[in-house]
C-alpha cells in the first residue's frame, strides 16, 4: 500500500531566508522529523516516520516541500 511523506526540493530550499537560518518547516513539524545539522543548512526528513500532515508544507516560505506518494 502506498504511503505519503514530505519531500524537500533542495533547489528551492533556502534556509537563510528563514528566521536566523532556522528552517520554518522543521520548526513546524509536530513530530520533529525534519532536522537541520546547522542553521542555514537544508533540513533532512525522516521518511519512515513522516505522517504527511503537511504542516511543514504550509510553513515553508519558499514552497520547497511537498507531500509525495511513495
């Protein structure tokens, strides 16, 4: 059965445009599944635990995240 998850488009992701380089999408994830190693770096997702709630999609100012079916 297909599942859904958040996918980051690294060509559109520019954390420097977020508050102090802290990814707004990562901050919005209720399960804290998006993580940045350092400010100003793109977030990485945990596809095995993502519930595709789309909070990150709505929070991203660059529209760099979408929900995909895998």
